[in-house]
């Protein structure tokens, strides 16, 4: 379904809501068309495709608000959902903090966001790329025991309309692949992984991903244990993106800020990070994945500086219309579209881009006398959001660096540290950026990161 049809549906939904005498109404019509080829034990075991469409409806009766999602694009189903939303609003208590849905603003589409070949990618094409990855990994070493992962392609589109005159839409294609390689030598197992995201499936390089993952996997065999403590660390872009994503979630959302859980509230206008650290959220930058011109409320996307020369401020906070109204401000265009309900109506930065430096990975390793190379982190969770303390485990390739060289694989470690401390001294930032799901980042070398325990494997 094209976005023009979604736009018509959204506008008709608002018109119908107004006939039911609501004060304000908003409708977001959306369509997801995704397919995924999954592989494990070096063979494809699943090929699935999903089309999901619907309309998210918000109605306001004075300050009584309700939101209902109709998982249909049929007119009768949508009208039934509107009527249900009105009934719920009538039975709801007023939300005195609600001010208004957003007013219309001029916007323009993002060029190059939609790639037809990616949106229409066939199972055969994905299977051929998966075969390339599997063959490349096994050719790396006889110690490679299994290759797993997935290759997904598809598209998404949504259109927003509201009773104040907003009428806007977004459409983009998506492709992403993850390859995990497991190696074995006697009783020892080694793991390595690599990922790639793009709006164009032709940008995905299965052989390069498999080569990288297999190399880490084989080198991870027979890991040694190192004592917990503070170490210099060289973080691959995958590891950097995990930390930045959690910072965005716990630090830069207006909900966290207003609830008193954001570190920004307590360190505003302070030099909390190294002055070399600069992060902007910019959906119109061609390097970001989710290249959308408007947010889930139809507010135009504009660059927002989250970290400027290591400093955060009140201007670092991401707002939707509701959280902005609580402070008498305007939305910054960070309402999530109704394509998943995990974060609810929490405004979030999902186009974060870290400013690159001038270093290479090889230079960062060479400048490290005694440290740790980290491919990525997993099971990361916030411990104390107001101090930006995170905890998590290393994964898929963790190595000891001695006298400027990667020497031994090590057993995975648990880190627990404040990012206010860890990112205070950043000796080197990579000059190459890697586009991942919600962030585009370089490799980073940190002066120190605190590891507090050793994993069981």
C-alpha cells in the first residue's frame, strides 16, 4: 500500500472522529512489510514474511484522552475503533497536563529513504546471500563449527493527520543482517559476530560480515581469565552503539527528565564527558538508518544536539507534544510512530550520530599498553540512571591488549560503571562511522572502564 493511500485513511479517520464531537483527534495509518531469512547450524531453517497494517487513533474530549489501535485498514474496523476510543475517553479522568496535539508545520520528504529493490527483495536473493556468508565462514578455518544469524528486508510507511491540520507521511526501506560464528577446538568454544544495517539491501556485504565474525570466533578459542578491575578499552562500533542507545533511553527522553531519572537533569551545562564527544540526533542525515521526515505525530524532524563538546543541557532533551506541553515548550519531533508498543508514548532519539575523530582501530590498539578489546555488550541494564551507571557483559569476541597488540582471547567480563566516568577521558575516536539501528558511531578508545566480575564462559 502506498503512503498516499495511508494518508487518505488517516485524514478520513480524523474526519469521522470529529463527527462524533471530539475536541481534537489524531490518526496514524501505518503499514509494515517485512521478510526474514533465518539460519542456524550453517543452514537456513526459517523464511517468514509479515504484512501488518492499521491505524492508531487518539481522541481528546476536553482533557480526557484515549488511544486505540485498529489492526485493520478496512473502513468499518477503523470506525469501530474510533467509536471505542470516544467511549474510553468519556469514561476517563481528565489529564490536566495535556495541552494540545501539535500544530502543522512545513515539512519535506527525505530523498533516498526508499529503495524499491530492498522493499521487494525475494526469498531467493536472501538465501543466496546467506549461502555466501555460511561458505565464507567455513572457508576461514576447519575450526568453524556453525554459522547462525538472519537477513531481513522490507519497508515501512506511515501517515499522520490531526484535527489541527497536520498531514504528513514517511516511507522507507530497511535491510539488516547479523552473522554469528561458533568455533570449536576440543572442549573450547569461540564466538564472533558482525552486523550491518542499511536502507539498501545491496549495501549488505554477507561475505565481509562472515569473514569478520569467523575471524573473531576462531581467535576466541581457549580464552584466559583476567582479573576484574579498571582497564583501558578499545570499543568496536557495535559496543559503542549499545552504550549510546542506553544513554538515549535513560538520559535524553523528556519522560526520564521529567520523572527525575535522567542524568541530564542533575548535570546540565556541565562538562560531564570528554570535550571530543559530540552526538546529534538527525533523521535527515543520510548516514542514519531511520530516515524519516516527520515523527509519529507529524512534527518535522530537525537536528538536535544531545552532547556538544562533552556538555549536556536542557536543549539535549527529546520531546513529543505531551511532554513538551507539560513545560510549555514545543515538540522536538521525537514521538515514536505506532510501529511497536515497547516504549509506549515515550519520546526517544533514534537517529543518533556520533561525530567521528581521526583515529583508526589499529592506531587505538597500538596506543594501548594493557587493555581490553570489546566487540560488543549484551544484557546491559541501567543501575542508577541519574548517575548513568550501566552494567552488562562483553560478548562475541573479547581480547587482551598487551604492549599495543591484541594477544589473547579472554573470558567474558561484567562491567558496572558510570558512563559519566568512563566517557570522561576518550583518548581516541575512530574516523569511520558504522550505521546501526538507532545510532551511527565510530570505534572509541576509553581511558578506563570498570569490570567487576568474570562470566562463566
